[in-house]
C-alpha cells in the first residue's frame, strides 16, 4: 500500500519521533526493528512511530515477519507446510476472521522461542493473514 493510499495522520508527529526517525534511517528507509527500538526508547506506541514515518513520507522496510520491505521481491515470507504442531495450534487459536494480529504473532513466536519469521512462515503456509501491523503498514 503506498503512502498515498493510506490515511494520513491528522496531527503533526512528535518532534522527538521525527528526530529519532531521521537519525536512524537506513538507505532512506525505516526498518521495522529500528522503528520498534525508537518506540521503546521514547516510550511511545509503535503505531505512532509508523504514523510519523508516514507523515514524513518515509517507507518502512525489513518487516520482522518478512511481509514487506525487502528487495527485490518485497517480501521474504515463505509458506511452511509442516510447522511445529504446538506453534501452529497457538497460531490457529489466535485467528479471528482469517487473521492474526502482528503483536499476537510476536508473542507466540517469543513463547515458542522461534524466530518471528518462522511464525509468519507458518501463517503463510496455512493461508492466515497477519493484520494489523503494529506500525500501521497494513
């Protein structure tokens, strides 16, 4: 989804967020992990960081779930057809309307001590969408 298609925030972003975002850009983009570091460091909601990046017309990159921001194919998530049964059961229990929130998927991955991308791959293999994004990317 392009910045033009997304709903722009109605208020100006926090100057502290703007400063941190501009300072920590990688190749003109804001990686997901860096956006979350900024949110943690400034005790802000990750969504506010994502909205500030949108207001600055800065693209987010390198989603920790592999869903956006990679070159050349935009995403690196791959369908895993045989994920660990316990992991899959937890994910399926969290699904509502065919979707699992990004925050919930992170929590599940952390509980199972697996990389977040592995949890996302399990969703991809089951046709489960991850939505909404903590940063507001989707």
